């Protein structure tokens, strides 16, 4: 995960997005069944709509 974040950050900054930053950590989760898969998929799809109201958004 560290190598992915490092490589991605460098490429994103080369595109001109100088203030890009990852959150400090990440949360992994084992997808145990189809229901959990769809819950996580929905969270990923709809989460950007909530960024402005997120207390960690800056």
C-alpha cells in the first residue's frame, strides 16, 4: 500500500495537483459475501457527495 501511495502521489503532483495528500492511514476490510461487497461498493460510489460535510475535510 505504501508503494502505491508513493507512486500515485508523485504522478498526481506531476499532473499539477500540488496540494494532493492521502489520509494518514487506511482501513482494510475482508469482503465476506456479496451483501458486504455491495455495501462497500455503494459507500465508495456515494462517499464523495459527503466530503463537504466531513469533519476531516479541509
